[in-house]
C-alpha cells in the first residue's frame, strides 16, 4: 500500500479544527497533528478527537510531516509558511497568502526553489468550477460582487479586503484575465481598527469592469455576484447556493449538490493531496494568491 501523505496543521482555531476533521477522514492522508503556541490546549483538544500529536514546537511538527496547512491568523501566514517551505515541505496556506506583496513573492520563489507545492485556500474557486463558470467562452463586460457579514472578531487582524474581499478579487482576476489597469476604492476603518468596509471599482485591459463591495459591519450575511456577458447575465448567490443563468451556456443550476461545492474545504484538501501524490493540477497556486493579494493591497491603498 502506498505511503500516506503526512500533513500537520499550524493553528488550532476554528478553521484549524475544520481542517483537522477533513485530514483525519481522508484515505490518503495521515493526520500528523497540530501546533499552536498560543493555544496548546486547543491543539490537544483537536488531536484528542482526530488523532495525531499536539506538537511542542514548530520544528517538531515540520520534522513529522511531508506538508503543512497554515490555518493561523493572516498576519503570521508568511513566517509559518516560509518555515515549512525552507525545510522542503509542501504548504497549503489559507487566504490571504500573506499580508505584504514582497512576502508573497518570497514564498512563491521559495516553493519554486524547493520544488514543492504552494497552494492558497480560495475555496470559491471550487464552487465556481462546480457551476461551470470557468467554461464560459466570453469575457465578462461587468462583474458586481457583494460579500458582507455582521461584525465578529475572527479575521480582524487584517483588513476586510484581505479577509473577505480577497475571495471575489481572486475570481474577478481569473474571469477578467490579466492584471487590473485601474483601481479606485472607498475604504472605511471600523471597530477592528483596520478597514472594515471597502468598495472598489476595477478596470481590466480586457474591457471588464468590476464593482466589488466587502464589509464585516453589515446587518446580515450576503455573498452574491452578478456577471454580465455579451450574451446574457449570470447571478450567483454563494450564501444560499442558487444560480440564475440568462446566457445560452449550460451552467449547473444544481451546483450546490456537487461534491466540490457541497464540501469546498474537502475539495481543497483533496486537490492539495493529489497535486503532491499524483502530480495533479494545483487549483490555486501561489502566483494566483499573490495576484489576489496585490489587488487587495491596491484596494486598501497601500500598494
């Protein structure tokens, strides 16, 4: 029987817990365990349920794994991922890839130097693929996206642009093609002390114009996108998992029942494992993550 892929998790928060459950259930993965220097009791609680080891140090986890998942706060993604990449481990980093563009570029360069996989956790890619969105043979004329939620402390170590809008920026980059040639934004600092509400108007060389709004001080939760093509309009509700298709293209109205949409986190982890074990395609590579980060920083007016 082929050797299982040993994967550890950096970070024992909510998302680390979700990852631990997926790793423990995967037939081709050995869940190595968790390291969390701030909350060792959470790491122990996770391994009590899912197996593996609560590591006493990052070095110990790196020595016991073939790959790691960075599920820590965004502000420490760079250092934790680089520690693993420098030791020749494959790395899956939850979005955003980093908080500084120069750090993201260094991560991409190190992964290339070491010949290892660097994948970024933009899960909406899997949902959009289940819809068939990437198969439409037209460039969008315009894209409108809204991703808003009530305030919570989770993710507030960075701006709402890096925390929430990054999902839509990644999709817009892919759908519009190329890099944005004009970005105008209106951003507002909120209770987190960072930008908690952001609106961006983005133009691409392809002619696509995007209007993106993200907020974590909204009264309710919404995640929807409207895409106008020359042949019609597509409307997606990512929160309620519904689709309206006004184009002649055969999109999947029942996408919510597809495995990669039903369990996008599981699909993300499976793709990571297959890329390592089988040489499969990396769905969101480090370069794509860096491009989404670059655009987010332009929206935040720091780049």
